[in-house]
C-alpha cells in the first residue's frame, strides 16, 4: 500500500528534546484511537508529567523553518532565493518523500523483542534437547 503522510505545522520559540516527536506521537495515537482524546487535554494543561507515545524520528522531516526577527517584530521566512527553494522542493518530492515512504512501508523489527524471541527459542531448543536425552536414557 501507499504510505500515509501528514503535514503538521508547529509554531514555537523553542522546543525541548523530543517535544515534537511527543506531540506528533500523541496526536497520531489519538487519531488512530489507541489513546483517548482527553489525554491530549490532560497532557497540555496538567501540572503533572504525562507519558505520551513517541513518534519514530526516522519518518519526521523538518521541511521548513522560519525565524522571528525581534528588530522588525516579524517572522522571517525568505531565507532562500526562489530558485534554491524550487530546487529544495524538487529534492523533497523526488528523493526525500519516496525514501520516507519506503521507510514507512518496511516492516520494523524491535531489537528488544527479537532478543526475547531468540532467548525463548534457545530455551525451547534446550528443553527439547534435554527431553530427548531423558527419553533416550541420557548421555552415553
């Protein structure tokens, strides 16, 4: 299937470590119904720490940045001339977006879960081997 991508616009003076990934992770969790919508209100307004899902960073792309010009009291967006902006947009469409879609469509393996599966298989193999030895009268 085709990868689903969302465009999110965030405005802020600065962001804490993983703050955007947490905001996106919570929004996606609410959108997909795995977290009740009320959790978002609690996370935003509560004085308590609320643990929220973390969106995977490999699928997030900072597509644009603008800066507040304190002297002019306005947002500065024109950081690149129009030709450079066109080249950037072309690069995103031709290279970045297809690469992100490929990442999203590739099944991911959780290293911790894979280690647990390997340990379980090893225990099962050892138990089967031990059971086989007992059935045959043990070792030589």
